[in-house]
């Protein structure tokens, strides 16, 4: 039996300039999901983001691992030239630690939950183990929180210790040092202080693995700040394989309180131990007698700045006097710590260094810039391009093809094409900066996409001119408040302060602090159009980072407007949400404001997104995020009466996966897209029911979404940006279609571009362009017995092309109806159940 679809494809021919869709597994789609078979394509950029830990295999120059802060685990088997994700099917993407068993390179341990506890850090769910080099994983211990270090016994691959920090946001029992002796089947808590103190580090004395050292760290991250240090912090030693531990005090060590502690044992028989200690008299301490006595060998502030974010060290396995200190700059000593200087490291904001025990010239480094590798002891570095960028927010402009704009952690703003119109895919060189900085919103003028407004923390906002490349600062209050508590500042700006271009007048732009401001003269003058819309709790605007090290950068500023939106249907109808749990609305452009906070929002939660409806002026959607208050509940609300009443839309959502963003579809009323800490979801009934739209995407935090023309654009915190082309099947799928034997979706209008050749330069990490030609989508409820074919007709209903599920020969004669001028066969139609796409090249 042959099933035949027939369609007329409308094509627009343009003389103006891809890679196939990225392949992916079906982990995100259930077997009964009728949309399985559709795929997102990764567009990049292949830049960043933060890599928390790195590892290699001793004596193997080809194998490396990278544990990323928010993008899973990656592996290279060709010396770092190419990298592949190996952890995408697991239910967590925030990784804090990775370790390869020294005695068996097939055994790899992963501790989830990044332990560099930034305000947007993702929580982990325990420990994983692979016995085949990362091809498959077993979840061997389930716990919430962060695990910053795992070490494996030098001779026993089933014996491992984990430094478990626990939740950064609240107390808990799973903290301290844990041990397994049976490959992770059982775990024992061998070192514990209290529910507020976790472990920051643990290490073996490789020459005598019965001896271990560990650091405990009392810390807490809150939306308005963090603390690092307290009576729980300390340095410990075990001399009986971890059965018992002794706290090391006095004998040259600093007086309490301590903060974060990093510790490593140097090679050789002299039992030298290095400890990096956050304390009033902190710095690098050294013991040359196994911990019996200590000496402060270096008190440089360079070793202690932002201690909570760094405080790690790596001793050269061939030289006890050489130690590397990942910090803002890469620091290194070659004289046992007496002098420390900055050296090249291949990146910036460093977090980990791994040195091959059998060849100390071979080094891999993890930093906020990604991964860097050296084969000559750090003289030169290679930085491969991994698509692990960490977006804060994302938008699209009005070009054709449209461009995707956003801000990337530690890389600044980016603007890149949805289609590069050349044959090299979407290269890193196709992206460029548009002013602003690493944080904040990036929004193009809808009438002039060469004009882009871009933000940065502490109230910085620029207006980029794409014709000149200039991006002058046009901020509300040109002052850098770094180092000052929020209470000292005239205005309080969040790390990602909202920027809005009015949908009614592109000359009107809004920017938010604790008040909402407006300009209509390109930022030359700003007018406050609201009072302070926050709770203005002065106790939550103080000095952050204590009690030892201050850390105030804008991340910790609290009592700010975090989200804002103007109705696309009614000018002057503006919504504002704060990071301390309030929602306000004005109907008159800011003259009067009403507090319309949904009653189900926790008091100090962050209003992360407000989506003003494009279908009804009185309707809006609000996402609340309370995970930094140790509450991972999803909070999603809808109002249809300007905030007088609210309805929760969280029914049916996983109650332990918090939310980031909700967006309305532009063509189907009632269709919503939801970005969660674990992926994308969709609703076709205004949020009453939800289903996964993860498809082939890896597990990752989805922080922003945009519906662009007919596509869904996805911004992630850890895996850069993705596009789901042609939302037609998502919009039209129904129970009737799902029950049908087969269904053909009307194709969108196709554009035939003239593509340029690939430009010169690196193609590392290239993103995928959309397929060239007309996208044809069909659904099969069951695998057919015979052939599936698709006939393309011209305007006179005459066949132009016939695509088939059967393998077709390559015809070389133009007289044959299936001749292809490039001597390539047409795409073979897929016959699996689900929704599939083929592309006719026109």
C-alpha cells in the first residue's frame, strides 16, 4: 500500500545568501508524543560559558572531560580539538565536579550542582557514575544541592569521597564529606558539622591514601546577598581512610571565623599540604609535616578575592613547589607559595586546573571562558569553541532572516543570524556585540533593527548604532555603585534590569531600577514614571559577602523592578514586577499605579517575567521564582481583569521544577510556551494543561523564549540558543490528528536564497542553518506497510517533484522526471511514527 500526500508549495524567489538540522536523541519526547521527530537546531554562539571542573586521563593525550556550570558534561577524544556532550539524557545540567578513577579510566564520577554559588546557580540532584568512559550513566546517589569535589581512591575505582556543599539556599542534612566503598551503591556521611555547613573540598594523600584532608564551609546564598564564613568552617584530616576526622586548629593556622577552604597534598614523601583559607588573616598556608604545623606563606589579596567563587588550587604532580591558583587571573607559584604571579591561562575567571600526572606539560583549565588546553606547561593555549553560552535574556529583531539578540554571562551582548545565508553554518564570526554588557536585556528598535538598546548591571544602558558601530552609554544615573550596599545608592538596578521598547511608539523606551523610567529622546533624558514599586526593606539592602570578604557587584542588589511589560493592545497599560514579590499595573502610562500582586506569590519571591497578552488588554501572565528562598515550586498565574483576580496555571507541572519565562504564541490564541529549569513546555488551552516540548534538546535551564515569525527561539543558561523552525505542527496538533492514520501540515511560504560561500576563518562549533528549500511536515500515527510518497504540484496541478520513503537512484539525464542537477537523490521520507520533516530544495 502506498500513502501519497499532494501539495502545492508556494515559493518566493530572491537573489540574495547551512548545514542540515542538528541530529539529536529522542530523550525529551515520550514514545506516545505525536510531535516526536521534530527537532530544534542549535544556532550558538559557540562561546563560553562557565566550566566548573575539568579532568583528563593520566598518560592519555587524547581524552579530556569538562564539567560545565549549566550545560552538562562534555568529552573530547582527539586531544581537545572536538567536544561532544555526554550527559544530555540525565535530568540535571548543573555540574559541580568530575573525577576519573586513576586506576581505571573507564570509571568516571560526576557530582551535580555547581558549587560556585552565583545567584543563578542551578541545584544538583546527586552523584552519577559511568563505567564506560561516559557513554552511559547510573544515578548512584540522590540528594539536592551542590557537590564541588569528588576524589577517587588511587588504586580502588569503587572507593570515592564527595565534598557535598548541599543547598546554597537553605539548611539541610546532606552536607559534609560522604564516602562510598562499593561504587556508589551505598554512601556514608563521614564528616559533618551542622545543617548550615557543607564541604568545600576533599583530597587524598596519593602517597598514602589512608590520609585525607577536607575543608568545611558555612555559607548561604539569598536573593539579597550571601554570607561566606562562620563557626562551621574549618580544615580537617583523617588518617584512617575517612573513618574519623580531626579538626586542625592553631599551630600557625588563622584564627576563626573562616570561610571557604581549599586543600591539596603535594607529591613526594615530605607530606607537604597546601591550604587556601578565607579568613581575616587568610591566604595560602603550608604544612611540611602532614598538617601538624602550618605557616602563612602568602597573604596576597589576589589569592582571596571573591573567595566564594574561587579558592581552589592544583599542585603540579611533578613538582611540590609549583602550584596553580585559578582566580580572576590565573595565578601560579614556583617557589612553594612564597611568591605568586599572574600567568597565561587561556581564559578568565578561572575555576579549575588539571595536570597530567604522567606529563605535567599537558594541562586543561576550566573558566568562565570555557575550556583551554596547553601542551607546553602553559606557554601557549588552545581554547576550543563549545556552545555552552549562558543567556540571561533573549529577543529577536525584524529583519528577514531575523537576528537573535541577547546577553551572555561573561561574554557581553551578542547578535547572530537565524540563517547566515552562507554554506558554513552559523559561525562564531557571524555573531557580534551590540553594546551593553554581560547582563541585562537586549532589544532592537522594531522599525530600525540597526538601533539596539542593551543593558548591563548597575544601571548601564547603551544605544547601539549598527551603521557606525558606536554604542554610547545613555543611562539614567551614570554612576558605578560597585562595592556600595544597595541602601547607599540613589537608584537600585538589578543585574538584569528590564529594558522595553514601547510596541506603540519605538521612540519610547523604558528602563527599570526600583522605579520605572521612560525616555522619548534616545536616552538623553529620563523621567521616572513610578514611585518605588518595591517593598524597600532596608535590611535587605546592606553589605553582602561577609562576615569576612565583601562581594557587592549588582547581583546582590535587592528591592528592584525585575520584570516589566507594556500591553501591545493598549498604550500606557504597563505591568511591573519586583524581585521582592510585588506586581503593579498602571493604565495611564505611570500617573497612577495599583498593587495587584497575585495572592499565591511568596512574599520575597522574584517576579521573573510578566507577559502582557497580545489578544486581550486585560490579560497578563506572571512567573514567580522562589528557588533562592529554598522553594523550587513553580509559580505561574494569569489574570483576565487587569490583576483584580488571578488563576494559578501550575496544576500539572512538576512541583519541584521552578520556572523562568512564559510567552504567548503570536498566531494561535491560548497557546503558551513555558521555559523551566529543565526545558520547554507548551499549552494549547491557556495553561490549563501542559506537555513537554523538549524534543531533542538536552536537559538545560530555559531562561527566555521568543516567537519569531513562525519559529520558537529558545535562550538557555548553559547551552546557548536554539530554534524550533515552523511551529505549524505544534499549533495544529490535536487529538483528532494524533488519532488519524496520517496527516499533512500545510507548508509555510518558502524563500529561495542565493547562498554565499563559507567565509574564511574557524568553523569550530558552527551552529545549524535551516535546511535549504521548502519545509514539508507530515505526521504518521503508525508505521505504514508500504511506500510513503509526497508529490509537489505547480500552480496548474502538474507534478514538479515526487519524494518517497523508498531509496531512489541518482538520475543523470535531464530528460528523467526525477533528475537532480546536483546528481544527488531527493531526501528520503521518514516512516517512523511521529511528526517528520523533509525539505524540497526547490
